[in-house]
């Protein structure tokens, strides 16, 4: 009888080979919050206080009690793609710009040298950003957003213009374009806001609460930089910022029906605003009625860009052999650099470049899907969506699918502020790619 009783008492537990103590079987399916180091060993949280603190911080869809955050190596495909695009971008900046640089400045290497000077600190910052835990970005998000808004306001008061738009401000002897920073600031701020307001955003049964938290508040986050950039006469910047904001609001769980209404209303409002700015109104009319304009006048750049695209044929005329860059396409190293790529590398080369961006976009979305919490997931998604939007809009401009709005091609178009911000963003994406989430059971020693 005694032995039977002992067997019954021991049936719900088991000896641990490490401690010699009995461990209840109910722990068999228990999930722990842990971080896996490079060795792959589980390191459970040390104290109850730490666990409670972590639960308080992560009020997301993904709860720390359901997953472990696994730290591994970065996504090397993303790293390789960024290196290839940056280096090839420098090659194409030189190829596209040397004739224009020699004609206007007497120095064929002017633009590529400056782009390379910006690429070096950009690469360093990307490496640094890739080793910083994304939780640091979360803590810095409010400061980054407020600081960017201050810089945008500073452009209106102290900035300087190049052409028809006043976009730059000088800081420490360097020209900075805060509208490039505003793209990342919007992504970071909406990601942070959604991570702390998720339950209210997706509470669709309470329509009033869902509209306020899922639409009104995030639209305010997006609207402020859009207004500031609008007063710079930078309509392409407004389009990009608004598009990024709408995509982020949708990804964070905002109700798509009212969001679609807002998107259409925003487009109509933007078109209405264009009517009050001469250069923007002319560009829209040139796109709608190209036959009304002198081919050697304002529509010259668009027509020569199309000539460059068509001149490339299947395999192109060869890198460095473009004819359109000899003062036919004005400032070919900027927004119309894709036209020179098409001419020199042809349909095949252009398809390869587009394919590299498609793969990078796919890998970025994959990182977002595997990210450990809502903030990191939305941050990775926003960075990737921003990149994809700019590529699509730039190619649409070059091919005259949409009006000429001056949207740069990431990693290729000349511009120091843009290149540095793109490399920093890629560093942040690589940092998030180091982490994933995974459900685990208790190690075999406690089963």
C-alpha cells in the first residue's frame, strides 16, 4: 500500500537531473520569456520584477509571456543588397553626372566625389545602427519626431532655396534636408503610437474610439510634417510623407474604409492646393496637355528622359556611353538617373535594378513579419514601404506615368542627406532582423 501511495503522489512530478528536486508536470507546456544568445542557450528572466516591467512595456499584439525573443545573425541578404545598390549607385552617379559636372563646374568628379563623401559616414552610421538594439530607437522616437519638426520649422525661418523650393538648412557647415528625416520620423512615431494604443485602435465594436485612436490621432502625427513641408513648396515631399503615413496607419490596424476616404480627400486637397502654386500647376498641365508646350521649353526634361529610356533597347549602349547625359537630360544625376540607367544598361539592366529593389522589399517585409513586437514590426514595415514607394514613384515620373514631381531614386540619385538617411534606415532594419520571435516549451530537463 505504501508503495502504491508513493507512486500516486509522484505521478504528477518528476526528478530534475540537475537539482534532484521534483518538478511538477504542469511546467511541461509552460512558455518562458527568454533571450537566446549566440550559443543558443536559454536565459530565463532573472526576477519577477523584471518580468512585470517587461509586460508593462510591451502592450502589443505579441505578449512577452507567449514568445521568446531570439537573437541571431543579421539578414545577410539585406546587407549584401544594400552594399550592391550603394556601390552601383556611386558608379551611376559618376556615369550620369560627369558631362554635366564638367560643363557647369569644370570638374567631372564633383558630384561623385561629394556623393562618396556622404556615403562613407552613411555606411559607418548604418553599421552602428545595425548593432543598436531596436528598443533604443523606441525610447528615442519622441525626441526624433519633435527634433525633426523643429528642423522643418527652422527651414521656413532660416532655410535656403535651390530652384523653386526652400528645402535645406545649414547645420555646422553642412546642408541638411529635414524633409528626408521627416519620412523616418513619421514611421517611428506611428509605430510607437500603435504599439501603446493597439487595443483602442482595433476596438472596431466601439467605432468612436476606433476612429479617434486609429485615424484622428495618427493623422495628426502625419499632418504636422505634411503642412510644414507644404510651405516649403515641396509637393513631392508632401506626397511621399502622406503616402507613408496612410500606409502606416493601415498597417497599424486603422479601419480601411474611413482611411480610404481620407486618402482620396487628401489627394483632392493636394490637387486643389497645387492650383495656387505656379510651378506645380504648370507641371500638372504639362503632363495632361504635353502638346501645348514647346518641346525645347519646360517639357524638355521629360521628353529627353523618355528618349533616354527608349534609346537603351534590350541591352543598352554600355555604361558610360549615354548620349542623353550630354546636356540633353538636365542634371541627370538627380531624379532622372533611372533614364540614364535604362539607356546605358537597356531593358535587361533596368530589370536587374528593379529586381534588386523587389528582393530588398521582400526581405524587409519578411523581417517585419518575424519581428518580436508591434513597434519593431511596424518600424521594419514602414522603412521597407517607404523605400518601395520612392522606387515606384521615381520610375513612374521618369516614364511619364505621373507628373514630374522630383522624387529621387533611393541609393542612386545624387543627394547626401537622402543617402545618409537611407543607410541609417537600412541599419535599423538590419538591427531588427537580428531578432525574431519563437514559441518554445520548457527545456527537456524539466519535462
